[in-house]
C-alpha cells in the first residue's frame, strides 16, 4: 500500500470506484459479425429465439439463486450483434473479477499496442561495447536469447573484430522498476507472478529479471570461442546511448572484399619491379562501428502471440507485463498505478461502460479490483468490434468449454456437457471468488456475450464452479 502514497490525482480513477455517469449508447454490430467468431461459436439455429430465451431465462433465474452461491451473484447476458440485454441479475454491482480481469488486459493491449506489434529485443554496438535493449517481450525464452547471441557474434565478426574484450550493457528502461499493485500480498512476487521487467527470460523468476537475462546473454556470447567478453553486466538507461538510424544489417548481404585485378604482363621487365605472384593482398575488414549501431535483434513474438499465450492458462506474469505495454503505448507511467490508469483510459476510449469499475492490476490477483458483470460482458463484446478485427484475438484465445485451457476439465456433467465447445470464456478463481466471462453459442443460432461474477459463495469451490458452468450451459441453450 505504501507504493500508492503520493501518486496524485491523476491516478485517482484507478484507486476509487468510478461514480455513476451517463454511458454511451451500445453500438449495434452488423449481422455478419457472427461469421468472424471462432468456428465453435457459429452454431446453426435449432430452436426459435423466443423459445430459447424463455427457457434460458427460467434456468438462469433458478440457477443464479442457488443457496450454495449466496447472494453476491452478478450476471449479465447480451446479444452479441445488437448488444441488447437478454438476462441480468445485479449486473451493475461492483464485484471482484479475479482472472476475468485478464480479458480487460487483453482488450486494452490489443487496442493500444496493436495485435501485430513485434517485441524487438535489440543489440547496439559502439566500439567494444554491446548494449542489450529490452523490448518488454513476455515470451522471450532462454533459447531466443541464445539465438540473439549467435546473431550478435556473427555481426561482430562481419563488422570488424573488437580491439579488446567486449563489454556487455543492458537497458530495461521500457518499464519502471516493478512494485506490487495495491492489494497484493508480499509473496505474490514471485509465487504467483514474476516481476515485469523491460527485459526478462520467460519461466525464470528472480528479483532482477533484467540482469539475469543480460547475464545469460553474456554467457551465450562467451560460447563463441572467437570472442573475448568482460566479466559482469552493467545496467544503463535509454538516455545513455543512442542507436544510429537504420535497420539491422544482414551479414549475408555484406559484399565480400573485391580481389585485386590482375596486372598485365609487363613486356619490359626492367620497367618496374617484379611482382611476386604468390603475394595476395589481405581483404580489408569493415570498420568497427564507433557510433552506436544496431547490429542484431530478435523480434519473433507479437502482442497477439502474448495474448494467445496468456488467456488459456491464465498466465499472471504475461498479464502484468502486458498491462505495462498499454501504459507505454499511451505515453503514461509504466508503474503499477500508471499501467492500471492506462488500461482504464483505453477501455473508456473503446466505449466500454465503466460504472463501478476499479482496475488495480492486469492479472486479477488483487481483491481490490472491482468490475460489474455488465462491464465484463461489454469487454467481451468490444473484442468483436467489426471496425477493429485485430481485437478478436482475445476471443480466439479464450479457453473452450471441455476442450482447452482452464476449461479443459470442466463442462463434463450431465447438466453441462451439451455446452462442450459451445462456450469460450475466461475463468477466474480466488478464495471465495469464482467467475466466468465470455461468449456462448445460443441454440437459436445467435451468439451471446455473458459474464457471471460470484463473490462470497457459501459452499466449496467445486460446487460454485459446477453452478457457474451450469449457467454457462443454460446460456448456450442446454437444459
């Protein structure tokens, strides 16, 4: 909580629940929006909409009032195409969303940074100094760093051997030093998420992930027996060097030195000294770059890749990384508080209703996150905005009922199995919190967005999950 002191009025929107305000009219998507959904959500009509709605509402009313769930149940169901509400119960209540918060993170980063934004981890050379520049790539693995080191070694040799040992620097200044969001317990880093540095290795959790990644890069570079590398790595800021403009040089495109042209045979040997035919001039190596120059980079991963990796398994580390990319893209502070404020602003720009919304982190680990079922469902619907097809990546990445991700072992009971692979939704679980939010293929052939947020239930987690799945099945048109 100390990290929140003195953050200023600019961040108050994330620290206080947004007051009631006039909300924009719900936009209507064109009839063809259904065809942009994943194939599993494009079911043909088997019953009329009137019959479907009557039965769905009856089942939802009964199941959302089960004694095991208590009174703190918030539900909102709307038609994907029209945005019209078809069922709700306490839909505007501020609830703890748990990992359903990741849907907000996914939508915000896809909108702010762009689905096809590449995370380009770069190596800048200036004389005998190499600077590893982090891109905030949440998918950068050890093998990727080894590949970057290999590319770097090749570029170093092609562009001139160093006159001494190489010095390794690293720049992770894309993100501010990570501190815990409000409401996080002291063990959340690293027990439930790794710290989001601007440079880090996936799957490796340390107190200084950037230094670890740079050290690993140095170790990989040293494996090249032709390069001498100094011990240790040094952290630098973005203002302490500047890459020369241009693209990464392709060593294969560097022309080989032109051999000397053969001299004509001198008809008069006395006219000039004899030339030793065994003497061949040595090729001249390209000069070692003095000004900071980009010599190698690794950019195989995109924002869409990161969202696709985060959603099925509910990866907290990726979520905390991506929320900071939202802030970076908007030119805001990349602190925990600044990133939360940036996501709030990005959702507002997408016309998501934010009444009773409070965003604290990107993963949903904090119990201080608050969101209504109506807002959560609106986030799902915004992912299918036909004017922004790149946003649909988040829907395609959601777990599929009984098939993939955190829903792979669910929807197997008699009451829910007919909804297998007809529901794609983000799950959420904290102590006394169970949530489910996504899209269901209605039995009448119309897809519905929905959100079910249950707090303070009165039973076992397995029981709460059973009933939340039963509600998801009812939205799909199951008995």
